[in-house]
């Protein structure tokens, strides 16, 4: 476990106003986890547009909800309507987008929630920076593996056609890079396997790591 004081000191170095002092919670994360009867972790879904990140995150959430788990899906498009509505798709804005999501996920972890972040998050460095916000084992990177060909064939939002036509600039996989994870905790074949198999794979993983309520283990 990282030393919380060192973590705060690390954060302090980056903040502009040095006169803020961290207030430690009385109702701590571990107390919340105990009450919820499950651990809080972040499931970080990464993959191309149309790979199945949102579909899978919501399906996993539905399964966990049946067992009274506290969950929340942070969905790329939705977050861009609010918290990140000032950001576009340049490399800089994408990094800032992921930085903010990482920080939001961290708040939900403190709240005892299983947070599921479904974002293309194309750059390894940005995902690693998000990972670095969490104690070891709390950040579970899930690579939703689907080839560009499959995603383009699905073209759920008509985006690939428009990107090919030059109507959308900086589109991941077409005119902007995607760096697949090198060592994700999980790789799910969202391009070829049925959704239920992918959900099962993730729930099994959470079970093995003793993250879920006892009756689900
Ligand atoms: P993303 O969030 O990655 O952009 P979406 O979840 O919006 O992708 O869309 C993925 C599409 O792929 C949906 O139409 C979904 O029904 C379909 N799909 C087929 N198989 C799977 C699977 N195993 N997991 C997730 N989505 C799948």
C-alpha cells in the first residue's frame, strides 16, 4: 500500500495553492467497503471506438447490481457532456480527459464504489498515469480487444464512415493512434466472443481477487 502521507505530499507538489490541507475522513474507505461487503476498485475499459467498452461495462454493472454491489459507470461520451465538455480530441485534450477521469474514479473508490471507466484512453502513458493514482491491485485494466475491421464494420455511431470521409478529424484508429495495453489485468475478446462470456470473464476475475460479496465468490 502506498503511504497516504507521501501520496498527499506528491499531490501537493502539483497544486497551485499550497495553503490547502488534506482533511482525513472519519468514515473511511475501509469502513465503507466493510458496510458494502465488497471492495472498491476501478475497472478501466480501454479499446477502440465500437470495441464494446460501454456495452460491457453496463452489462457487468447490471450483473453486480443484482448482488447489491455499489457501482458506477463513467462513460466517455457522457462525461464529455459535462465535466469534460471543454475538451476536444487533440492529444493534449485526450490526456487531460483521462487525467480528470482518473481523479473522478479515485473519488468513487474512496466512496466504496466499484467504478467502471469506459474510455478509449488511447495512450499507454495516460492510462499508466491513471493507474499510478491507485494502490497496487485497485486499478484493473481491461483491454476490450476488437480489431479495427470489426469496429468499423459495426460502426455503431456512424463515426468510422465519417472519419474515413474526412468529416471527423483525429479519430482513433484512423487518424489518431491507439496503443494497446502491454500488460493489462484482463484481455476480453469483445470483437468475437458473446457479451455474456465477456461479462463472465470479468466477474470470475473479481471473484478470484476476493473483491465481490461473499455470496458471489
Ligand atoms: P465502445 O463503448 O467501445 O465505443 P459500444 O459498447 O458503444 O462500444 O458498442 C459496441 C457494439 O458491439 C455494440 O453494438 C454491442 O452490442 C456490440 N458487441 C458485440 N459483441 C460484444 C461484446 N462481446 N462485448 C461488447 N459489445 C459487443
